[in-house]
């Protein structure tokens, strides 16, 4: 079986290379060379390892259409966990070199400090990270990234985005949507309580802020997709970054609304932030935005004098709708920074507000 050379280029112009046999995928081959690329499910179902083919022939294995849509494929996108080379390959990664690890992701432990219900099926989970071997409490991550939470003594591991900004005291916050028959949902709802210990692996993910000068930043979030965006906004507020910022937070109905107080407090501390909580099926009593986050985003974009940077976190449908609205207004898909979170109703499968 022939070996081929894989050359990866990062968004900041750096490159790295390694060998890959025709019968192995790019992720596995990279790990043999101690290169740990962003990946999660390793089965083509999450989309975390997306990249773009620039040159060479490959075989793309089976994958979820939600993880890699037809539009993605048309734009030359691949999933590295499903990609097997048929020649030397040149692939472009949609993130910077410093998001690549050259050692395995560390595993830490944390205890539950609080569990609260923001709605009947939306849980805010607060953890306190335990010191690592060097006595360090903090978790080194970029706002927008996620970690894998695991229940000790079981194989139950699920990825969730951090909602807090980086800190030194090891306090962590997650927003988790409970799903019927979800394995982690069931444990979280029925078993989890303050004092319980969880394992934590990470950080991972490439949904992070990009430095493009002082252009406006637009954020579109659906449901628990607000978690990673809140992490970004909280960091921007801490640094009082001068970008004009608009957030469009979409929910189906008023019963699903959460984080009203948190968003109001953040906007009071960060005057650059304007936000809309958009309820698609709002009653006459709802005082916020009536309609979808996509419609509110498109309306604001029409009135914007400067093309903004656009960040999206939510379902595949939300991503595609925002991408279409942006394309109509002259902003190509390649300019968007997005992260899909995928949920499934299959019993025993990951079903909570998970990121890809």
C-alpha cells in the first residue's frame, strides 16, 4: 500500500507535513507523527475536523450530511477523519497553527459546584476545576472552545462549549439542553449534584475569535449555541474591545428563553454590545424581537455600513440560513466563522447541545 505526503496549511500561513497510507485516514496518520488535529467523533458525524482540499486526489468516506453538507462539498470541504489519500494531498485548515496540539489533550478532574435549571430542559452546570499535577487551577483555552465531560467509572463522554471567559480560579460554566433518552442528559438530571466529580478533557475546537482589525462583529446563536458566544463576549467585555458588536439570540418560543439577566448585565458592562433575543413564535406579550434570529441578522446587515465579521453557533439549519442571507448581501460563505452543534434523538447517543 502506497504512502502519500500530506501537507497542511493553516490560516496564518504556516504548514506541516507527514506521511499517510492509502488505507488510513488523515487524523490517524497525523497522530502517528505526534500531530493532534482538531477532531472529535472520528466517524464523520460531527464536523470538527473539516478542512479544504487544495490539491491531490482523495477518497471521502461515509459521513453525516449535517456534519458536511452538500454546500460544503461543493466548496471543496472534507472531513479529515473520513479522508484517505489517493495521491499526495494539500489541505487547508480553517484555523491558526497555534490551535494544533503536538501532544495528547490533557485530562483533568472537576467537581460540580452548582446545577440550576434555566428552563425545564436547559441546565446551567458550574464546575470547579481541581489542581493539576503542577498545582494549577486554571484551564488554558480560547473563548469559543469546548471540552469533553466524562462521568468517572463509565464510558460516558460528551463535548460541551465553555460559557465563561478564561480565568485563573478554575471556575467553569456550561449550558446543556436536556434531551429525552440522552445518556448524559439522564445522568445530569437524575444523578448529578454538587460535590460530584467529572473528568474533563480539552480544550478543543477552532470556533474562536479572529483578529481582523476593528470591523463590527455580528454573532448569531441558536439555543445552547449561545454558550461559546457568551465566552467570546465575556472576554471582549473584560478587555473592553472597541468593536461594534451585535448579538442575535434565536429561540422558538418564550418558554425557551433564558439568560435574559446575564445578557442585560453584560450589555450594561460592555456598551459596545447590542443584542436581540429573537423568538420565532412569540406572543403579543413578548417585548423582545418577534421573528427569527436570521431575519433580525439580515435586517441589521442591510443597515450596516461596514461589512462585519460574522460568527454563528447553532444547528446546521441555522448555519445554512445565515450563510444564505449573507451570500445574498455579498458576503461569501468562506468569510463566515461557524460551529454546528448536532443533536440526535437516538437512545444512548449524544443528544445534549453538543458542538462540532
